C-alpha cells in the first residue's frame, strides 16, 4: 500500500507514543488487538485552567494509518481545551491522511479511545490500568 507523506512522517516518528502517570492523568482505550486495531490515550490536564491539556501519550496496535493518526491526535491536542471530541472529525482525518474508506472503522476506534479518555478526565474518573484486550 502507498502511504501519504503525512502518514509516513507521523508513523515513522510517533513522537508521543508511551504512557503518562500522575495527578491529572486519565486514560481511555478502544478496540482490541485480537481484531487488529487497539488504541489507548493518556491525557493529562490542569483542572485549574478548566481543561487545558498539558500532555498526551498514546499506544496503538494496528496499521500505519492507525498509528499515524493517533500520533497526530496526541500532538495536536496538547495545549487545547479538553472536550469529548477529536481535534478534527473522522472524515477530515481520513482525507488529511489519505486513509482508504475501507479503513474508516479504524479511525472510529481512535475516536472512541479519545472520547473515553476525555470523558474520564471530564468526569474525574481515576486513571485506569493498561488495557489491551
């Protein structure tokens, strides 16, 4: 498969891959390795600034598109306001990264993982242990 330059750049670097711990850190995950796509986001935010995102890390199991888009989401979210939506909609991400339409479900898993992390933070739920069902 041919990948766009943007997909290759974020896949190759994946600079924010990893986990976060500590106060103000919340986790969300979606998908499963058994089905070929799993994504986890750890989001750290300052509740005193009403949801300012201080740091994001991600773990992803899947195709280069899955890893690249997850890396982009983690990068773009830092410094933004915490909300239960991706920084950019799934269809725009599909176009931006030239993701084939048959892989749309993988982008929806990324969205589900982000929303789970954001909701945990918004609701003040404790950080969950690493999950990779």
